[in-house]
C-alpha cells in the first residue's frame, strides 16, 4: 500500500514539472532518500491526496470482495438453494430467494427473526430458506438438532412452529425441556427428541457447516439474498432495499 501511495504522490509531484519515468529500484541511495523526503513534504502539504488514495484502494478492495462472494455463491448454488434438507418457507415460487444461516442462541438472529417474518409476509414473493448453523456451543447444537428432527419427523409446519418457539425461548435447551416445548406446541415432543441423534440430523449440521466454510461464514445471522451475501444483522428496511436491488438486477 505504501508503494502505491508513494507512486500516487510522485505522480502528483510530476504535474509540477517535466514528466519522467520513475524506477525506484534504479535510484541510488541518495536519490531514493531525496525522493522520499520530497514525497513526505508533498503529503504533509497535501494530506487530501493520501485520503483520496486510501478511498480508491478501499473501493477496489470492496469490489474485489463482492466479486469473490458472487463466485462463491455461484460455485455453491445447489447446496445453498436446493440442498433437499433445509426448511423452505414463504413463496416457494418467489422471484427472490433469501437464505438465512441461524443459531438459536444468537441475539442478532433473535432480533432478525420477526423482521424476516414481516419481510416475507409483506413482500409475498420471497422464497425463504433456513440453514441450521449452530456455532455458539452445545445448547445451540441441541436446539438445532431438535428443529431439524421436527422437520424430518413432523414436516415443515412443525418446523416453523419449533423455529419460532426456539427463537423466542429464554429457558433451558435440555432435552426434557425441549420435549415439553414440543408437546406444548401440539407436536409429539417425545418422537422429535427421539430423532435428534439420527444420522440424517447429524448430516444436515455437517453439510451446513461445510457449506458455511466454503462461503467463509463465521457468524450468524448470515444471509444470501439472490447472489448477494449479507454478513450480519440488517434492519428490516435495509433488507427490503437489498431485496429490491436484487430483484431489479
């Protein structure tokens, strides 16, 4: 970065006199020292040049990161949008798909949950996919196992009820408590708990973790909106804006 900024400043200095090719490696020690002093003086007198160069560099880095994320999403599209094991809600034929990686003990996931529900319901044309991604300890894993088992044992409506209840839950994630919660929801809580350690449940968690690693996801919530990644909580109106931008592409 320093070399880029040095060249930028040198280019600006060259505007004041005849242009000459710059080859720092070909300079003698004394020439490099003199040049460095001139660059330093110029930057001290014109600090805005440094800020402009940093701004350009940051824009380039942001563009490169966005391109890299587009590539990651494209390369993993089937696993993201059509894995065959994740809950699909909203409008299954929606023109924009929103995928959310969640952990039930994540405070920002809890904050985003009702806003996501409002977004999907008010829009009417969003296909929503939930990826169970427990990363905050054993209780997170237990909660995800219970939710995945509910989907596998009792279907999507049961999963949706369990998902809502787990996001709102402030009590224990111990299996006995989860069984009672399922029963209170009108489900067969015992059957769901019995299925928590099934190989198919473990496979879902392992596949989601492997996908998250390929997408360089290290926290929750993380969203994939169309081909765009949103890392972290985004307020409802900003998420609506993101959906509108993706829809307009």
